[in-house]
C-alpha cells in the first residue's frame, strides 16, 4: 500500500473558480426574476436558477476533480456522477423555494442554507466516491467538518444575497466572494482525502483514456453556454417587464388626463360602461343635476 500525492493543474483550478463565480452571478441575477414572478412562471425561474447555480457548482467540482492529477488511471461511475449532478440542483431549488414567498429572516435563511450546504457537501463526497481507481480514500474528519461548514455558510450567504435586493454594482463582488467560498469548500474537502494506492496497482502508472484538459474544457464550455443562455433569458425578461411597466404607467397617465379633461368640460356629460352604469361625469353635470360625485 502506498499513499499517493496528486498534483494540481493550476489552469484548471483557476477555471473551476471562474465557473463557480459565473454560476453565482447568474443565480443572483435570476433570483430577482423569482421574486417578481408568480405561478408557473415563478416555478420556471426557480428551476432555471437551480440549474444555473446547482449545475454550476457541480461543473466547478468536476473540473476541480480533473485538475487533481493522480499517477494512475481514474474513471467515474456514471450513475453516481449523474446523481451528484442532480443533488445540488435539487437542494438549490429547495433553498430558492423556501425563500421566494417569505420575508428574508434569519431562521428561514439558516434552514435553507443548511439544506443547500449539506446537499452541496454531499455532492462533493458522492463525486469522490464515484471515482473508479486502484486505490482507496480515507478522510480527515476535521477537514470534512470544515468543508461542510464552509458549504453551509456559503449557501446561507448565497440565499441572503439573492433575496435581499443586491444592487448591480455589488453583484460582481458578491459573486466573486461566493465563487471563492464554493471553491474553498471543494478544495478543503480534497485536502481531507488521503488516497492510498493498492499494492497490485503500484506499477500501473498510465495516462487517462481521455485527456483531463479536453474533458474539463468541454464541461466548462457547456456550463458557460448554459449560464449565458440563462442570463440572456433573464435580460430579455427584464426588458419585457420594464416595457410593460412603462406601458402601464403611460396608460395610467392617459386615463388620469382623460378623467381630468372630462370633468372640466363645460358641458353636462356622463359616460356609461358596458353594463349601463355611470362611469364618468363632468362637474357641470353634477351642478345641473345637484348630485355629489360620491353619490353618483
């Protein structure tokens, strides 16, 4: 038995932090759409935000795993890998759902952050368990606990930033901090692991079947594409919402001007709605007939 010390590809480490940062920024932006929507539209935005953040966290984790080079061939169990992808998406969606209809109090934040953080930490160790190699992994429980605590704290911060009206000027800084926190959780979890190569695999030093850089680049490219499309959808939705608000304000101003002009006309006029009820009257009409406006 021999303890294996891997080495990091710093290019992929930086790439993993960038993925986490962009995912956090996208989730912060999409959270605003969750608050302003209702019904099935809100459910759609919650799902989009969960995929953006949960999927982004998973992509960061997978790229960071590929960044850790071991002197042996490493494969991944597809079922466990798929489960590790679904888990952060689900728990992130639960966290968003807990807060979208409630006032952002600390009790709700802690509950949502605890669920998200535990789910994200479980995703990390499930992804580690999905590794197929001629070696075994042991963990330092203190560092495991630290990684879980970082995940929970980062999740609470993410929910707080997402639902407390983070302004655009602070969104980039907030997402950068979130990206570093999420990455810190992963690399703390990696530091907790001690990999011991099996005795019969000591001489099986070979390159992986698929270049880690190629695979990481493909995962990163697909992730950035999904996050870009999510941001684009958010921007388009915001533009439509702004246009609708301006149109509604213009209609309201027009209606107010109409009522003002109608009341001030020098003729005794009244208008009926589709049910035959009086809808508008002029001031002269009130004077001629001797009614107060409230009576009409």
